[in-house]
C-alpha cells in the first residue's frame, strides 16, 4: 500500500501532496531492513542471492521485491525535471543501493550510470553514492570509459561532495588509494576554492 501510494503521489499535480511525498519514502528504507531483520533463520536470504523484479517470493526478506519494483517504476518513469521528481529519483537510487548490501541486483549499475549525468543535484549525488556502494561490495572492474568520466567529473564539478564521492568510487574500485585521493582532493580545493 505504501508503494502504491508513492506511485499515485508521483503522478499528481497537487502541490500540497508534493510537499509530503518525501515523508513517504522514509519508511521504505526502514521497511527494507525490517523485512530482513525479522526473518527466521531458515528463510533468510542466501549470500549474494539475486533479487528479480516482478517475482513472487514467499519469505519476508524477499518481499523487498515490491520495494525494488517501486524503485524501477520511479526510475523508468518520465523525468519531468521538477524538484520532486529529482528527489523521488534520488530516493529510489538510495533504496536500490541499500538493497545491494543484501542482494545481487543485476540492473543496478546501469541505473546508477544513467543517473550520474542528471541535471538534478540530488539524483546525481545519490547515483554517485550508489556507485560507490556498488564498487565497495562488487568485484567488477571499472571500465576505461567510466574511469575517465569519473576523473573528469571529479576535477570539473563545483560540488565538493560529488568530487569526493567520485574519488571514493575510484578507491572502492581499487583504481587509486586513499593517499592519491587526498592529493586529488587538495588539487580540487586549490582549483575551485583557491586554497
């Protein structure tokens, strides 16, 4: 019911409803943890088990598929460039990144990559955070194109959080170490802040 309510709110043009929409996302993350924590030991998820959208899972932790389905619907819906749409997409990316700690979600990385070039700050930042989480837990190698893109964004962005998160992705992917990231961040501060 909560997921259906969020989808209905996303389609409305009513400004009052738009103001409270973000409050409906807060229980989503709590619910994800609750479903996993409340499970019996014999029905818990297997380590690195794949979670598929639109599948019918009987045990409680796998009911997170409903939440994953909500996130997919939000990210695949039309981006109307409104502030609420940006925040809604950001919330969906954050939720998927959290579920990655418990499940394999094969389509997660392409969704994150699609959002890193977003004009919406919240969505873009959440995509970088999600990619950082993805590379922290996965053994995927960073391809050359993404490496160049992250390095370029880290140098050119005027947002310190985005620059540091790009560098965090490079650390988590094993491309650079923490010392090199600190040096790059010092260069960024010198370039953008004159420090």
